[in-house]
């Protein structure tokens, strides 16, 4: 029988995260964060993951003037090559890497590299709660 931390990441992943394009404006990204209440936005180009933008990144850049913000796009702000895990990776491996590297979110892909979901620190806390309650 598997221990709780050997369960695959896909069981705890937020599926189908909201994404944006590399050419998305700062205002578009801010609207996504505000209206959809997300803190991490995977950035895509031609169906492939190219980066990720966090709410923190956007808060910093939002101090720019309207003219300066107009010049900045998602690909200027994003973290390129974000940490990804395949959906069958044990949850323990994911959480350990997030902790060691102080990462707030990772992207979850299928075996072809297609985006399947996002796993955040909040999701990791949900895992801890489930384990403590003995539900998984």
C-alpha cells in the first residue's frame, strides 16, 4: 500500500489553470489576477509552456507609470522555464523541491509536456491537512 506522500501530484493539482500569452499586457495579467483570483499565471506560446508570472511580480511592476506598463509584456516579466513535474510524480518529490528551492508554484504536465494543472503552496497545505486528517 502506498504512503500518503507517494500519491501522484495530479491528485492534488488545480486542473486547467488560467493561462496567458507571451504578448499579454501587464493590465491583462492584472485583470486575470484580480477578477479570477489567481496568484500564478502560466505563460504559453503555441501551446507550449514558456514561463510563469506571479501576483508578486505584477505588484512590483504595477508601480510603473501607465506609459511604462504599456511597454512591458508577459514575456518581459515571466520566469522562463518554470519548474514542471509530470502528473505521476510522487507528491513528496514535488513538495521537497518546492521547499528546497523556495518555489511558490510548479506546473504539472502530461508525458508529452502538455499543461495539465498547477500546484501551489496552498495546494501543499491542503495535502498536509488531508494527511493530518487521515483522508489520503
